[in-house]
C-alpha cells in the first residue's frame, strides 16, 4: 500500500475522531442553555443519536448514502441500502483480501456527519420532548431524509479528474457544498423548525423568560465544537493537501470574524455583549464557512463570518415575532447560517469545487448562485416536509411532547429519573 494512501487514510481517521467529539460538544453547548432540571434530557438526545445513528450507519446508512454505478435504485436520487450492507464489501480489496483502508476510513468519517446532523435538531425541541419519541423520530428521519440527502450532496465519482457519477445536487446541478452546508445545517435547521411547530411552544414561552442555567457548560461545548470542526471541514478533502489547509485556515478565520459580528449587533441591540453571544457567533460562523471553506480566500471567509454573525444575531429574534418556539436557535443559527454560506459561494467563490465551471466558461457566478439556491432550498423543503410529517405522526400516536405539568416539574426526573445537579447536605 502506497504512502499517500496510508497518510490520507490516517488523516481521515483523525478527522473522524475530531468530528465525533463535536456531538458531545453539541450536548454541552445545548445543555448549558436549558433549564437545570432538563440538562440531562437535552444531553441524552445527543448521546442517543450517537448510539442509534452509529448502528444504522453500519447496517445500511453508508450503503444508502454512497451508492454508485449500476447500484442506484433511482439514478442520482436513491441509493441501494443493501450494496454495502454491514460494510462487508469494504473488508476486502484487490490487494490480497486486506480491508479497504481508504473506504473504511471514509465510511467512518461520514458516519460522524450523520450523527451530529441528527443531534443538532434536538436543540429546537429542548425542555419538552419525550426521549423515546425522539429516538423513533431520529431513526426514521436519518433513514428517509439524511441518508438520501447525503447521497445527493457528498456522493460522487471522479474519473481522470472529471465528475462521472454522483447525487443529483453535486452531479447534475454542480453545487459546491464542501462539508455540509446543505446536507448538515440546512437539513437539520429545517427539521428543527418542523419539530418546533409540531410540539408547540413551551409553557410560558416569551422573550427573556428563560436564561441559560450554566454558561460555562455552553462555552465548553462551543470550544469542543470549534476544535472538532477543523476535522469536519479540513477532513472533507479526504487528503492532506492545499485544499485541506485552506479549509483549515478558513475554519479559523470565519468564526473568529463571526464572533465580532454577533457581539457588535448584540451591543447595539441590547447594550451588552455576552459570552453566550460570543459562543453562538462562533458556531454561526462555523456553519456558514462549512460549505465554502474550500473555495474562499481567507479574506472572503472573514467577510462571510462577519456578515453571518451579524445576520444570525438578528435572525434568532424571528421566533418571537413569528411565534414558533425554536428553543436553542437551531433555525436562527444553522438554517440561516447554512443558507448564507451556501448562497455566498455563488457570488464570492473563487472556483466551484469539483469542477471549476466558471473558469471553464460553463457558468457565470450568478448561474452558480442559482444552482446553489436550488440545491439549498430543495434540501430545506424536503427535510421540513418529511420531518413535519414524521413528527406529526409520532405526536398523534405515541406522543412526542411531554405533559405540561411534567415540563414544569422537570424533564430529567420525569423521563430519566435523574438530576443534573444533586447537592447533598450533611
């Protein structure tokens, strides 16, 4: 096995570990912002996603997401869940039957994307969801929404440097989504909005009624997210080269600028810059740079971060004006930030990812903007509609939302029989 393969596979495995730590990061980030008596419930939804989605990915998720050639059920749209069932075909390769190092490493890397996408949704329904219902939703949603969308966006085949097969968003539209602006953030944000509408508003929902119960916990979560995001973005190159390095530096520059953008708006709007604002701004910048980190110079990356931080700081107020209870701003940060980053590419991208369509004369920046918009809104509507239907059916059958009196008493003790903080007296 050549040295390049070994190095690239090693980097993918390291990047996968970095991305996996992001899901506990989400648990801490969300956990600190909810009530003290629902912190366990909030964190359990992330850890539940790790268990369930990890199993489903090995069973059929990888196979469904990364079908190619004659194995498509519907070409460029729907993969075959049995092509790589249990990943058995990856355990042999053409060099004497040894496991396929590159593909196994890639499969592990992509598994962590599926896990965190599901975990992100949970922030929209904090303080009021049944854990069992959440797990049922997560299993169905990841199967019928995330796995197909991942195939549309991340699944492609290159032959002699040219795109010869893949999901319709990347192959037919030529959309650049390097690490998941559509497949991860718009996808999760749209699903979060749908569930927020299905479950309804928390008891006493209004602006300012609830403060984060543990700010340091949220800051720890933001730090873990930023740390892991270097694997998320730079690892998506699946190799150690200049594109990976560009993605890495943009993953530093954009969220740094987004912190500034968020805090300036917060200072003007509310009179004080907050630590929660700084953490939220960093995450918003990370979300926005995710689809674009491979094709923006650091200067354009910082501008994207600055704009996104400011816009998302304003967007989180929409839930109060429109009346939907997105508990932890999944819509305002992930949906809005994902849309900004994905559309920004169509104007300021210096190349268009896999195929440099603009420099080749096959497209103009504004035609690329149209492609980016079509891909982004297709994922948004697909995810929203299916998430709403799945959530509605669960609510009408087994029940998704806990009772109001249980919400007031605290989800942790009612659902899990545990307390996040037990203060013993002697």
